């Protein structure tokens, strides 16, 4: 067994979520190493929060770094997950723990060659953060984080208690599979439409055109959840979406932010995943399929894409 309490957490993707969790882990006494694209260094970073600024200096590793990785938190954006983890795979220790905090689904299959028999733990968070600059992250909204094993693991493992389990508002979730479907469904309804209409989340409640699109997409998502065996999530979805829209009314969705920054969006891992899952059972989701095509058409050509793949919402 690894010396779990001493094993540092490598954080792959030093964007808003990555740096937020880096600060929180270090504040709880858990050592952190940021993994990025630049050469190894020490990097000072500020977390701006309602309680005041906190400054920390992190060890940052570049692509040439070696040495085993025992604990890995992946916070890159969906389109970068597979390439980023694959690039680090040769450093994963046999007992490495890999936790993925990203929107969307469908990564387990793609990562199977580098993970082998290791589970892919997933995290779902409602923390809100954005990068103000390279050196400053703003903790804009306090939320909850759940971590669990989609393949089923009822009790929190030892690595959890020694690491993220030390943080306030972070809990082990034995039903993380359900949490992932709920988050996917919410992102399926909100993210693509806000990117297309160029509106903040609250407009899906107040602007007639956006609201009509949102309601119709929500109905199709309810049917999809039922068909996929999640009747309770399906029944609750309209209320869940309305609650999220009210709570985040002034926010730009992560997909709108990606679109405005000219980055590749996560649409293939969100609506694309749902369309493919339903198609595998012979079901059709015409509204999701149309949205998928329209958002894909907005995306910049591959060569022009910003390679910053950090997860920020
Ligand atoms: O998770 C989100 C995102 O933007 O990715 C929501 C819940 C839609 C909040 O903006």
C-alpha cells in the first residue's frame, strides 16, 4: 500500500476548478502538485473568496516531469480529458487513484487502455469559480462536491478520508452514477441553448424564445431519462432545471464561456453522449441531435482551437 496520507495529489488542469481544489486541499494539509504545459517551477497563486484572499505557492510540473503519480485529480475540460490523462498514463502507479471532475460522460471506455483495472472515480460539484488571470482564481459561488465510484463502492475508501474527504462540503456519494446522470441531464438542457442564444442562464426562464427551446429540450430529456432507466430523475428534471436556472441566473454557462472564448465546446460529451446512448437502444432524440449539429457548427476549426482545456464550471 502507498503511504496514503503523505501521497501528494497531482492536479491535471490548473484552470479555475483545478486551482480552487489545489487551494482547498493544501489548506486542509494535503500536499498538491499542479501539472501543466510549462516547465517545472514553483507558482504563486491567489484565491479570491468572500472571506478574503489567500495566497499559496504550489509546485508545478511540466510535461518532462517524471516520478510516480499516486493520486490524480483531473480537472481539464471534456475534449482534453483523454489526451491529458493518456499523456500522463506512464506515470500512474499501480495503485493510483484517478478522480475525474469534468462535465459530460463516456470517458471510462476511452480511458480503459491507460487505466487498466483501476476505477475511474468521478466528482460532481456545484462550486463556482473562474480565472481572473493566470495568477488569480475567483471563488464565485460556494457549492457541494460529491465523489464516488460509478461502478459501485458503498463506503469511502481510505484515500478519500486522507485527501478530499478532509475538505468542507465534500462528501462520498455511493450513488454517484445517479448524480452524474442528473448533472448530465441539467447540462444537456441548459448549456447548448445558452451557447446558441448567447444568453445567461436566467434568460432560459425569462426570454420567450430561449424558454420555449429550453422547455422542449427538457421534455425530450425527461423521455430519454425514462428510457434509460432513471424514472425518478426524469420526473424531477423540470423542477431541477428551474432550480439551477434560478440559482445561476446571472451566470454564463461553461459552454457559452467556451464559445465566447473561441474554444472547442463540450457538446459532444454532453448532448452527444445522450444522443448516442439513446441511439444504442434504438431511441431518437431529434431536438438534442439538432442542437448538437448547431453547436458543432459554431465551433472553431481544430487548428484554431485554444488548447487550454481546464474545467471551470
Ligand atoms: O454546470 C453548469 C455549466 O455551466 O457547465 C451549469 C449548471 C449550467 C451552471 O452554469
